C-alpha cells in the first residue's frame, strides 16, 4: 500500500466516522427564556444537597478529617448521581 492510498483510506475512515456521529439535541432546560445545560442544573442541585449534608453533619456532630476534600467530593458525587438518575 502506497502512502497516497494509505492517506485516502484514513481520510475515508475519518469521513465515515463523521457521518456516524449522533446529532441529537443536547439535554437542556428552559429557565426564564434562556437555555441552560442539564449538567449545570445538576451542579446547582448538588450544591444545595451538599449544603444540606453539611448541616446534617454539623447537627450529628461528625468531625471530618479533611473537609476541603470531603465537600467537593460530595458535590461531585451528587452531581454524577443526579445526572445518571435523570439523563442516563
């Protein structure tokens, strides 16, 4: 196979890959006339859930060893869980 034929086959594969790409609509919400991505909504809800978890941990008097890592990790956990639950 020559270099020219190899380039043609690679270009053909790349072109075929472009046609196989999904063109579905991205999940978004219409909030007051503006569209927000669904991950942003999940992030905001997860921040509220993290604040609620912080309140529950304070009420239960649980001392966290490294809160700087715990709360961002809780936020990420809630965000991913909400995304999987609603936008799987």
